[in-house]
C-alpha cells in the first residue's frame, strides 16, 4: 500500500488527533489525493460535522499522485477490503472499480432522498460521467469543460471574430504570430497550449479529435468505437497531427516545458488564443478583455465505415451547427478530466454506506456546493478553479455579486450551459487501462512535434505515427482481455459500453422481427394482388350470366374485405427498428380495426348474398313474386359493420393498443402492442362474439341454400372455407398464445413448434414466429376465401363462353324437332287444316297451366329429352342471356310436376356433386 497521510477535519493537521472527552459516534474515512480534493474535503467536512452536532467526524487519508490514488482504490475493490468509506477521485477510475462492486450503488438512495437535487445536475454528469450501466456510482463535486479563450482586443484590432473551427484557429494564430501589437507594443504569440509530457496534452488531443470522430452523441465514443472497441484514429488522428503542427509552429516557445500555467502569457497580453478549463475565467485573467467561447469544431468528420474524412452534413452530423459561409460544423464539447466526484465504498456495512451517502449528498447539495463553485473573486477557491455542474450554478447574478465581470460571466456560463447540455458531449474513456491509452496518444503527438520541429511533415510521416499508436492501443486491449479470460473477469469492451450507457442497447437481444417481415409483406402483397385481380375480373364481366347471377356488388365487397384483412400484415411487422413512437402506436391501434373490419366485410357480404338468394327461392317455391333489392340486403350488412365500428372506436378511445418494449432481464427484451388498462378484454370479447355469430349465421344461410344450383349460391364452398379456417384456428391460435406468452423464448414447447415452421437457413425467434404465424393465418384465410369463391366461377365462366354457340344450336334443333313431333301426333282433322292455321297451332315450348288447387309449370310437348337437366340449364341460360329473364322457378315447378323426372333430376344432381367433390 502506498504511503498515506491521515488527517482530521476541519484543520487537516496531519498525524494529530485532538483529544476529546466527547468521542464521536461515527467516523467517516475519506481517501483522496493531496491535490484539489484536499480543498474540497476541507470545505465540505466542517459543515457536515456541525450538521451532525459533532456526532460524526471526517477522517481523511491522502496519497501523492494519481497513479497511487487509482491503485489503492482498485486494490480495495478487487480484494474487498473496505478500508475507507468514501473516495474523492476523478471518475477515470470508475471502469476499473465498478466490475468488482468497489463503488456502492447510490441509485435507490438518491431516488428516495436526493431526487430533486440530483435532477439539478447537468445531464452530461448525471447520465454519463456519474453512472455505470445505468447505476449511479458517484456524485459530482466539480465540473470540467474545456473552453476557447482569446484576447478580445487583439482579435478586434485585426478584425477577427472567435474561431469556429480548428482551421480558423490556426489561421488567426498564423496571422498574428510574432506581430507587434501597437496598443501594448508587445510581440504576440498566436497560440499558447502547454504540452509538457504526462500533463494535459492528451486532453488537448482529445478535444480536437472528438470534433472529428464523435458526431451522433456521447454513446458512440470519441477515441474508441463503443460497438467493437476499434480505435477511432485513422485519418482523423492524421488530421489532428496536422492541426497540432501549425499550433506548435505558431505557439509559445516553451510549450513542451509547460502545462496549463501558460495562461500567464494570456494575462501578460502576449498570447492571443488558448484552450483551457474554467481556471482562466475564475482567476480573472485580463479583466475586461477576456473572450470566452466554445472550443472550435470541425467541418470534416470521420466516416467510421471507411476510416476516411468526409465533409460534415446534417445527415452525417445531426448535432452540427450550420453557418451560411462555411456550412456545417461538428462540435463535441469535451468534459476533460470529468471533474472531482465522491463515491461510497461498496465493501462496507450498510449502516456505514448510509452515513457515507448522507455525507456525499449533503456536501454536493445546491446550498453547500455553491460555496465552492461560486467563490468570491480573488479567493483561494477561485484560484483552485472549481467549475459548475448544476443548473443552479449558472446564475449570472451570483457571480456578479462575488465581483466577476457581467459580460465575461455571461460568456463563461453560456458556454458551460451549452456544452454540458449537448447530446454530443465528449467524455473521457474511463475504462481499465484508460491512463495507458491517454499516455500512448500523448507520447505519439509529442514525439511527432519534436521530430517535425522546423521541417514540413509529410502525410506518410503522420500515418506512420498513427499506425504505431493504433497498434500499441490494440495491444493493450488484447493483453487486458487475455488476462480477463484467464481470470474469468470482464473484458474491456463491455466495461466501456457500460460506462457509456450502451451495454444493454448494443448487446441486448431485442427479439426483433428482422427480415422475416419481408416474407410477411410478400404474402400480404400476393393477397392484395389476388383481390384486385378478382375484383377487376368481376368488373369486366359484370354483364356475363355467371357473374350477374352471383351478384357482383357482393363479390366486390368480398374482395375489398379480403384486401382490408390482408393489410393487417403490414402494421404487425412494425417494431422499433426504424420507426417513430407515434408511428408504432398508430400501427398497433390499426391492427384490430383491419382484422375485425376485414373479417366482417367478407362474411357480412356472404351473408347478404346468401340471404337474398334464399328469400328469392323461398318465394319461388310457392310461386310468389318477391322483389329483394340491394338496399334490402344492405341493412343487415350495415348493422354488422356499424356494430364493429362502434366497438372498435370505443376500444381505441378508452384503451388503445400502444407499442411497448418490455425487459425480462438486463439484456433481453421484446416489443409488442400492449393495452394501457384492462378494458381491452371486454372489447375483444364483444368483437369475437359478434363476428363468431356472423360466421354461424353465414353457415346457416349456406346450409339453407345447399340445394340451390352452385351458380347461384356458394354453400359448398363456404362450408369448405369455414372448415379450412376452423383447422387453421385449431393449429394457429394455440401457437400464437404460446409465443405471445413466451416472447423471450423460454418455453421448450414454443421452440418445438417454432422449429416446425423454420427453414434450414433461418431459425425463428419467438416474435418472428408470432409475426409469421399471424401472417400465415391471414394469408390462408384470405386465399381460401378468394379461391373457393372465385375459381369455380371463373371455370364456369370459361366453359360457358366456349359452349355458347353449341348451346344455341342445340336449342334450335330441339325446337324444330318438337314442332315436327307435335304435328305427327295431331288428329287427321288437324292435319287437314290450312298452312296458317297449322302454324298458329304449333305449341310454344313453354306454357303455364293453372288448376284450381295450385299453379304449376310444365313443358307442352312432354318430351323427356327436354326434362334432362343439361337441356333445361341450356334453355335457362339462353333465356337469361337473350331476354334477361330468370326462369329458374318455372323449371323447379316442372321437376315437381313429374315425380319420375324429379327423381331422375335428383340422381343427376348427386352425381354432379360427387364429381365436383
């Protein structure tokens, strides 16, 4: 263990503990570094001890150097020692400690006791820097953000505005470098950035590099890609070296020997431009002349797929700022170092944890933290340079009251407010070996600047530097991951992802529908095309007998209903892959509408069609004339559709389906359409009952029409369709229930069923199967209805068209033969009559004979050939086609008038049915 020094607050007089008769009830042991953290504890401890009425004392142990600090904290975590209660440290160490539960989870405590105060912290710190895999592990004590600083008088004198890009920064530095500024007669230095090794150099590099590599938010990383740990160097680091070459050329002569203390040159009026933390403002450098702005950005950014630099556009750089003269500029405000924060040791007792959490929340509260963050101008706290991290820290009036210039304060706080709220905030890598990575980057840049000092570097020289640095970074990762494998611990990538809050997002099994949706969409498209083609066929042949007696309006309605039902496939295939929340919710709400209305349209059309036929034939059976108009049959159709509409509208208004993603564990989730309450059960029950009753009624009507010619009713085919649908529902609905209740794929039974419908090249996930089964049910139902209703009609239409001329000739031949036969059976007296009288006595092929008891229709000639079913149908076809008269009822009476012929007709009917089956 490194040498530590133990101090007691408030005086922090080391190795002395004042004797006291009143021993404290508890001691909070704080471990930190002998740097700025000492100031933090010295300022925060006394108020907390007073708040606890002396019952709690703060004991501080300090070490020298960040390496010692990080080493001690990591060892405590790995070994579970619990030597200290609180750590005050930069968040750099978090990735090395969190996997071992070295920092306690503060989430529940903060939510219960600290929520309002916690939400006052800037999102960049609250959501990224202080958290690990969604858990709060630290509370900030200090904020950090790099700013651009410049001498306003000098830029105004040379007609420059604050640089917006690194290119403009270098152009200004080049223009003013080594010029004598007339108002002060001082020789100017273009850029003053301290680059002493093992100091702040890596932060300057990250600020420039981040503006080129990070465009879509903090989660994607700026030095390493959070998807696969790839170093984001390539051409971006090459261009960064080129920028630094110019800064170095027009920079302070002692840049490589100095660190952040070069801000003194800014105060002397020599330096024109620099990048630094808030120290420059808080130390009141060049009062009244200090310009503050966000750090410059880049017009060119890294294409992560190709490793090449491309021009920034709104699509590539969604967080960019557009300027009329230079176009889009990508900014990545950099919270370098991450500020100081406090963490509770995860290896101490729960009682100690609670007391330590109370100390952290008290010290970081709005009231207490403001004493440190908003210091009096010229005070010790101001010289230490603690920056805002709360929204309540950016009130200009608070700073003005402490003696700061209003205009400069506005600029300073405005930059912080904009930067720490930016979705593209760049933060340190913080994973294990982060210090080594930053050291590799710093060393590569410093060696390159030393090597190229006084010469013009070539592109190949820069690329060699980048390749070497990249190789070293990759090696560090590989060595760490190898040790992690041997120790069975976590590799760097998942830790990095957890630090960026994307571990679950990048590694989560979301059970997405995936490419299976295109199979479903193809099935839906096939049904839509079939429905349109059949509807078009009906429209083109609407005057043909086969179509006309099938009632075209209802055929169109069946096609439309099938089309509506098939459209339900498309919203079923929508998830949160590439859709908006509103779009997903609309899709969910539309599914019951499409399914229910499509089903109702089809079966209400079939019901209306069959009901009309049955009424006509019922009247014909008693030789009553009845007129059933389309308006009459539209009434039950309208009633059924209205009831469906009312139920669906009520469901949508009261308890609509919305898309939700539900997590079963940290890395497994599924998305589905979910109701918000329990009312949906009542609505779906009403819809099910209503449409099931409609299906039963259709089948009853079909059964009543079973003896009617298939040209007029589809009773046989409706029965087949119903049977097919029943079989589909017997198999499909249970499978849907199984998969719906097991969306994450845990049940063995579900997987057995899924593999039955899987193909060799694709294994369905549960939600893919859920979608696929839905599509299969809809496709089979729709195709079955269309094929059973329309194919027989098309076959009959085709055969009738081919036989039309033959039918006409047969009818003509039979008519002539009938006339001759009647003449041969006439009496001698009749045969002696003249030609005109003989012609008048030729009997009509059809006549009606009335008796007192009933009206009957029969053929005058009585020839058995004309009673044959085929000939009767031929006659009926011609009469209907030529004269638009339906003589079906007359033919039925003929059959009833002759029992023998009726029996013969029944036999023919049974034979025909058997053949069709």
